């Protein structure tokens, strides 16, 4: 019996490479999304083994999901796996004449809903107020201020170039988000000053229009992994005491704007969410903040 493990010897299922190419060229899927789909399709091939795709039924898919669940995959991971499989079989229905999509109607097991972690306004201020000690830290502070100021995704920040996207005069940044959706968001005054400080120190030999805004000491583009690593280093240097990752700064941006404004639609536009449902998670964060304030301030709220 195959255990559905996505090991490296396992190939993609039939036409899997063409499906991934479709996602990349027609759906403008991001590189991380493509990597995730590839892993899940390899896992599908490991599950079905030698069986023809035309013979796979909803019962088989439920059995595969149960097997993956037994191997330790949680509800959220299985939901992602099913989404990838569903999209693949849907593509085969449309482009390869498959009669039915066996993943339709199959749902992952429920798992506890976890809220995204966000820094408190005081933690964000304490982390970002630390003065940089060298050129690289000046760059880092500019990156992290921009993350928090404008709620960018990691891929959006890493993709910024000189002469495009960032407008220091108008105080805005324009980025290309998921599914090639462009949005323009404000950049706060503190972030603008941090960016100006970085640009004043940035090496000029590779500063032609179109080159990356944030570069390494050798002039190459800062990779997402390098940005994550520098943020962890920065938070440790500041003695924050919590693990900070780029998406946490995006969560913090959304939570703090919502706490101050109460305008969920505005937060949706700033984050670039296609659906308000994606933004509603921050109403839970906002309520948690209000509940903490209530517990601390109301004389009859103290727990015994």
C-alpha cells in the first residue's frame, strides 16, 4: 500500500507539468504557490500509484485524505492539498476531457481556527525605533518600516525596483499582488525617512532604474529568505522576546489600522484582498484587543 509520501523519486501525475505551466502563465501564480502545488501533485501521484486518473473516484480521494491525516497532516494542510488536487482535476475536465472531478464535494477534517499573530503597537514601536548601526541595518530598517507602514507581502517588498513602484514625493508604493492585481498604498512618514536614509547610503554603481530597491552587500537582490533571516536578527537584537516573521508585520499593520479606524473595507483594499472574507480574520484580532482592554480596565471584569 502506498503511503502518499511526497518523496523526491515520485513524478508528477499525468500532464502535471502542463497544469503548473498553466498556473504560471495564465493565472500568474507566484513562485511559492507553484512550489506548493508541485509538492501536492507529487503527493497525489504517490497516492494513486499506477492507477489511471480516469478511475479515481471521490471515495479514493477521501481515502487518500484519511491516509495523509493519519500521517500527521492537519486540517489546514489537507485543505491546501485538496485545493491543489481540485484545481488539477478541474483543469483536466476542461482541457483533457475528464468526465468528473473526483475532488468535488470532498472536504478536509476540521481543525481549530488559529488567529494570525500580531505585535502590539508598543512592540512594533519598540522594535522599529532601534537605530541602525551600519549600512546593512539602515537597509533592514527601511525594509521593516515599509512592511509595517504599508502592509506589504514578502514577495511584493522583495520585488520592488528603483524607479518603479515607490514614490517618495507622493508617499505611496504601488505593488503587483496575487493574480496580477495592482494596488497603491500609502507609506507613512517614518517609513519614508527610513527609505530616504537607505537610498542615500545605497551603493550607486548598480543604481540604474529597474534594479532592485533592496540589495545585498554584493549588489544582488535581497531574496525572501534573506529578508526573513534579517528580520529575525533584528528582532533578536532589539530584545523583543518573540519570533517575528514578515507576515507578522503585515498582520500587525492590518490589526492596528482596524483598531484605530474600524473600517474593514479600507483594510481590505490596503491588504489587496479580493474577498472581504479574507480580511474578516482581523475583526477577531480587534475583538481580542478590546477584550484585553476591557479585562484590564473594567472594575467588574476581574476574574477571581
